[in-house]
C-alpha cells in the first residue's frame, strides 16, 4: 500500500472518530447529561498525537528501505530524492497540509544538511515558525499553475511545490528531510548567506502576498518647522547602532531612533534653507517583518514581543511576536557584512509552543530555558522574523496604506 493510501486510510479513521465524538456530544447535550464520554467498554479513543505517531512509524519503515544516511550529493542523495518523489505526491502533500498543523509537533522537525545548506535550513525553520507564512503556503494555490516554460510564473510555482513538499515532510515528522530541490530553484549553491537566501526566496515566492515594509519619512525643518512627507518606498529593517553605554542593540532602540531622534540635513522645499531637521519614520506593514542585526559589532537582541505602534502608519495598535532568529557563527575572520568570505555555520532559534527551540540542521532540537541566553558556541543573532499578533484579522488585506 502506498504512503498516500495509508495516509488516507488514517484520515478516514480519524474523521470517523470525530463524527462519533460529535454525535456523542450531541446526544449528551440533548439528554442533559454533563459528560460526553460514553459508558461501556468500547475501544479507547486515540488522540491526534497518537495517530500522528502512526504516520511517523510508516515513514520510518519506508525510510528503512534506504541505506544508512550519507551526507553529500552522491548516490544516497539521489535515492532520497527518488523516494520523496515517489511517496510525497501532490495528492499526499495536499492531504497533509489540510489535516495537520504545526502545533501537533511537540518539537519542530530537524532537516538534514548534505553539504553547506545550513543557510537555507535555518531560514526555513524560522519561516515555518511564522503563522502568516505557513498560511500562505497552505492556501496560495500556486502549485495548480499549468506548466508552460515560457511563463515567468512557472518558477514561482516550482518553488511553491518544493516548499510545500518540504513543509509536508516537516509536519509529519519525516526522519530525513533535504532542502536541496528548493535551494537549486532559489539560488546558486555557492551563495551561502542566510539573509540573502531569505530575501531571494521572499522576492520570488511571496512578496506580493506578504510584502516587506515600506517607509514614509516625516522631516521637520529646524528653520521653519514645516514638515516634508516622503512617498512610501521599500525599506530594509535594520537594528540601529547601540546607544552610548550599551553593548547591545534591540528593537526598542530601533523605535527610539525612528520616532524623531534621527537628524538629517536637507534643503527645505518650503523655506529653501539647507537646514538640519528631525526625521520621524512611519511604516506600511504587512503581516511579517524581517529585521537584520546591525553590523557595528554590537550584540543584537530580538525581544519576544515588541510594540511598533509608534511606527505603524495606520495609527492602530501594532504588536509583533518573534517567530525565530537565525544565528551565525564564523570559523574565520570575515567581516559581519560578508559571510561568504569565510567558513561558518547557521542555526535557528524558533518559538514553538511558548518555548525557544534551537534547531541545528539534523541534530536533535534543544530547548533553550527562558532565562538563558543561546550558548555562545552558536554565534551571534544575524536576522529575525516577526509576525503581527493580530495577523488573522488583517489576513488578505495586504500591506496597510
């Protein structure tokens, strides 16, 4: 029996149990009995986590037909790609995306690194911890695009199929996941910068539905106190330099810098003076936000929850939750803004079920205690992904105006 057939049989059993449970609850409510649990000695119900374990057991059995795991892009890598292509069909992937949530996982699923793919793996781990991105993957419909090699949207559809395949394997806890097919679609394997990978994937895949911020600057002239308002333009969100006396910079420093404490010299279009002035920056946000750590050597801190109301152009409350942070450890003497000039390693710390979980390629995930820093061995925070806490309310609304 194929993996798809087994999975569908599992879903039929699950749906039958759900219907029985709903019927029991209805009968219990009609009879006025407080408990919906049936009496008698019928079979004990199995939780969704137990049935999820059934799928993981099937996957382990199927993977058992492969040789012991080997890194690199040799014969094992090709056999694994054939295995995924055979068992994770479009129909199965669709079933998984419809019936499983990230929250069913006790811990996030690791991904194997055959050779220098940590920059891709860490970025995906953070994105899979970001609910608006996950919802986009589930619902975008890009994989239904008709194949036409002359159509520029084909590459986006191919990327979508690769992302959905990886995410489906992730959701069911597949024991061996490779990201190589996606990596070849998005970038050159020699481009090994996690932030550049994120930017390229975002631009090719989801920039229309989940656009990055656009900024509007309000410049107040010191000479005449007039205010010049710029048109919205794409913006890269970077943490500012650290404040005097601090060895770290964080999101609150960013808010401080962007709300009237930056100065700039301009020619005022009202009084025509070349004058100093204060700059207050507002942003048009969508539902996700990528924030890059500063390159001045200061340690970046990304708060778990941050209030960006003062920066939000709508004037509405704007609370943001940290999905995860990509860390980078250098093994050489590279400058912080050129991570391809030396050897290094990327990892991710994601927020999952109110815990911080460190994901290091295919290694066992490690829960980081709430009152502890990420061990120094894993390097420094490189960039973080946030999502708007009320993202479901604004879903489909695009970028605010």
